């Protein structure tokens, strides 16, 4: 199955090829050279990689602005910030998953690397399919917008604490049916041989959970970025830069995420806003600078409130 050529009409083929080659080179450098040996990622290293990915994203933003104009530059930056904000929930899930399966810190980087590599492929398919549907069927934009509003409202409603149950994940159940799974880890390997027969290790199950979780979050985040721009090149590149920085973000902030307890409420407001923006876009288009201002204000307010308002003490 080939993608319609119309999807690539806004940018020449060499721009797509160059971007994909750059990302492939960075990932190869990451896994093949800098993280060739399994090790626990320190806070200093994680912060350094966060700075690297953010700097690369901002350099690419300048390139987009120079080549495509200020409007495109603002769209990229806004899409990048929205995707980074919505990726925070992924970090929460990664923390729970690794704790539940008792994955050693030195092997977590490997799981997130392959998980995010798979996410790049899946999100590319989602983005192209979503924009293609909107271009073909105008009314789909109202469906996407309503879904984002619903998700935002749902996110704002307090949830009861529930145990993590990976066995309810359909992809995990399917994997267990297709291949036997050992009851112990085998270093950083996803597969191992037991009595000459190939078995998956629990680390492979962790990878499946991480991968399917990202797919579920993509159902929210991709329509949110499409609400900002329908330029598939900007949607794709801003999305990819955000999720590539997600792994470093996990190691940098996994220990302090609970401090920002109002962040989910802020994300709920952002999702609801971009959903409404998408719904009214045909009749009342909202300037990208206004969108960026609202998103930035809500994000800053939620973080500030988390710091200034003390949490209620449990009796």
C-alpha cells in the first residue's frame, strides 16, 4: 500500500528524505555509539539529552521559519509544545510500567529506544491518514474536534486509583498466545532460547505495553496538532521531535512528576481548547499566535499552581 502523492505536495521529496535521514542518524548515534553498553541514565545525562533534542528542535524551527515563513515557524513551535505537553502522560505510564515489571534502570533506555522508534512509524501512519481524511471529508474535522473536547473533559475528572493490569492489554494477550514468555529477564534481551525453543522475555512484554500505550496517546495528540496546522510536514516533524525528546524527559523528570499535580488539569484545558478550535475553524479561525499564547499561559499557570498551592495532607 503506497501513500498518496498529494500528502507530500507541500514539500519536495528531498526535504522528507533529509529529515528522515537525520533522525535515523541521530538514533543510530544514540544506540550504536553513545549508549552501546546498558547503563543507568543519570539525571545529568538525561538533562543533557533533553537540551540536545530541544536545541535540535529549535534549530529546525528556525529552518522552517526561514524556508516556509513566520506562520509555518509558529505552527511548528506550537505543535511541538502541544505534543510535548501531552507526552507528559506517557511519562507517568512509563514510570508505572517499569515499576510494575521491575525493569532494571540500566535496561529502561533500551526499551524506550525501540518503543519510541516504533512510535515514529505508527505516528507517521496516523498523521498521513488523519490529514488525508480531513482533506477528503471536511466533516471529519468536527469528529476530531469533538473527540478532543471529550478527552479534555474526561482528563479533568478525578479518577480512582486503579492497579496496573497489563494482562488486559489486547496486544500483550496476543503476544502471549503467539510466543511463549519466560518468567524471568535475560539481561537486556527481548528474546531468548529455552531448550532450543525461542521464548520472549518479560522485557518484550514491557516493550509491547510501551508501544500500545503510545498508540493510545497518539489518538489524542495527533488530532490536537492537526488542529493547529494541516501541513503534514510540520505536523510530522513537530510530532517526531517531541517524542524523540520524550525518552530523555522520562529520565529527567520521572522522580519529580508528582510535584506537578495540576498539570493534568492544564492539559485538559489545552485539549478542550484545541478541540473547540478545530470545531469552529471553518467559521471562526483562531490566529496561531493567540493559540500559542493561550496554550503557554495555561501550561505555565498549571505548573505555577502546583508549586504554590500545597497538597492536602492525608489523615
